[in-house]
């Protein structure tokens, strides 16, 4: 009898562990998105401060939306890493 009892306990533990792992999966997917967004913001902000763009990161993003340039934060971050002057040129074009 004890063998059956322990087996049923093991099965319920497997089931709860599996459910718990699905919870971690969805939680970590959201955390990964937040982490990448934070990384992109940091990269853009660093380049804007280094090149002394005429305004801060928040004004840059605001003006991107105002001019209806459909760039998410990932694209300007990649531009900032690969070619810093290009981001500076984009920011100057937004002003004009």
C-alpha cells in the first residue's frame, strides 16, 4: 500500500512542478522584454549624452513620435551602437 501512496504523491509533485515551470516561463518572458527595453533606453541615452544631442532621451523619443517616425527603441539603439553620428543626424532632422 505504501508504494501506491508514494507513487501518487510523486505524480502530484510532478504535476505541480510542471505548473510552476509554466508560471516561471511567462514571468521570465515579461522580464526579458523589460530588460531589453531598459538596455535599449540606456544605450540611446548614453549616446545622446556623449554626442551632446540638443535634447535628452525623452525629448528625442517624444519628437520621434511627434514627427510620426515609426521607430521603436530597438532600432535607434542599434543605430547608436553601430554609427553614433547617424543618430545625431536623425535627431537634427527631427528638429527641422
